[in-house]
């Protein structure tokens, strides 16, 4: 039995079908990367996974908690969302709080930490993302990459069963992208269950346990990175991967030639 089981998830905006009956199993501690062209439904799928968007129908089972989208109550939504954390494209930090406070204050408000416990934990997390020396800096004095790493630390502080990342490097200058990707790689090593939407193909190849390729609200193809990138079955997948071939390592067979 999978840690997360998603069954027949459907979402429409007016008459436009965005998710068309998605099924997906996610193992505990695995990293799932969602790929696909713009408008394929990736971000909507991600937002439905923590009910920032409510699907019209379908079920999501996270560990021992199963939620029926068609019968979702506020109480169930809040209980479910406490088990997830989402990192957005644009940081979403509180501008009037320094780096340490951005992590510590939510711990006191939502998790019942004492002030001492919260600030101690926040310092540990800043160290984990390589920003302990920036603890007293406000967002306006931090680079985009540093702000995103603080956002990741804040999400980690909640000890979620599922972390969701919506193109976490898309708003960054190219030289800052690697800072964030390195942090995500370290989190992956800790066996944190994650679903990541990204356009960084090399990162997807190196970090993902499972790739899911979407188009028109459906899953077109999925599989382990090496098989997905080097031996895709569907023509649409082959065409998509061909655009990014130079970003990927050579196939083992090609390396041997």
C-alpha cells in the first residue's frame, strides 16, 4: 500500500477541464517530479494535493488520512493541510520579519512551540539551508535565492508528511538557481516525501525517484528518471525530452560507445 494514493482527481475552471481523472501512487520518502508543457495542469495538481484548490471529485489518501474531495469539510481541510507544506515561486516571506522570525513565529502560532524552542529550531533550520549568518536580515536585504531557502526552511519547520514545490527556482536569476537546487538535493537525501514542479531537467534526472509527465490534465507517461529520459515510450514524451537532451547525462549505452 502506498504512502499517498490519489484516485480519479478531477478539477475544472468553468468549462475548461484542467485535471482529468488523475491516478498516482507515491511511496514514503520518495521524490516525485512533475514535468510537462505550460498549461498541462502541473501547478493545479500540486495545489489540489494540499487543497489550496478543491477538486470537484476524487480522493487523496495521505498516510492514514483519506479525503474525499466531493465531501470536504473545513475541519478535514485544516487537519489535512497541517500534514503538508508548500513552497511557492515567489518566496511568500513576511517583509516585516527577519529570517529567524519568518521561521520561528509560525512555529509558535501553529505548532505550539515556546519562544525559546521556536527560535532554537529556526536557527537549526537556517543552518541546514546555509543561512545561519543571515538570521537577523530582513527579506529586503536578501537575494532571491536566500529568500527561497528561508521559505524552504519555514516549510521544513512544520515537519510535514508531504512537501510541495511549485517551480521553486523559476523566479531566480540563473546564478542563484543552484543554491536552491543544492538545498533540495540535501532534503531529498533525508527521505522527505516531496512533489516538485520544475523545468530543471538535470535536477529532475539526478534527484527524482519517479518522473510524471503531464499534458492536457492527464498523465501521459511516468517512470524512474533513467528509463523516462532515455527510453520514453510515448511520442509526445519523446518530443518533449528532445528539447532538453543537452541538459541530460548520456545513456549508459551511449557512454560505452
